[in-house]
């Protein structure tokens, strides 16, 4: 299951896949575009070919090629996997649904923790009060 995901990932270029949905323009080593997930004209949406990830500095969404397809197509992880498997020319073996759900759940949990950590760091505690944080 994981090896299939890795195989699909290794066959796909994130810039090429996202380029099928958005008009990407080169920005140094990265590519950028106006974010499809929030309303803007400036282009806070970045794609890193080196890391094969994307991130929006406007709405803080981000992830890998699977996350992108999942978000833009409004589908579950399993469907995003199927779409990308097709693009990569990888034949998916039967997927245990539980595994996918678990993985998505874990990912969501991680995202929430990450968001909470960022929120704490940026909003609740002004710089220089890091010592207090560790006492909580
Ligand atoms: Zn955005």
C-alpha cells in the first residue's frame, strides 16, 4: 500500500500535475500561482519541485501531490490516489479501505497539531517569552 504510493509519487512530477490545474509561473527554484483554495490575485501558492510539495502562504494549506488532488477535486484520499495512479500509469492493487481512512485520519490529526502549534507560537505568546511556554 505504502509502496504503491511511493511508486506513484516517484513517477509523477508535482509541477506537471499542478500545472494541469493552475497556471504556474517560475519563481526562482520554485513555481507559484494564485491560490485555488482562497480568493487572491497575488500568488501566495508555491510549488517546490525539489521537495515535491506545495504550500500556500495565504491560507496555509499545503502538502504533497496527493493532498493537492484531494483538495482541488474535493475527493477522498482513496479517490485522489486512483486519479494519480491513472496519470502515473500504475495499476492499483485492491486497497484496504481501513488503511486509507486511518492514514487520512492521522494526517488530519497531524495538521491540527501543527496548526495549533503555529497558532500558539504566533498569536498567544509574543517573542521572547519562550521560557514560559515550556512551563505549561
Ligand atoms: Zn491559499
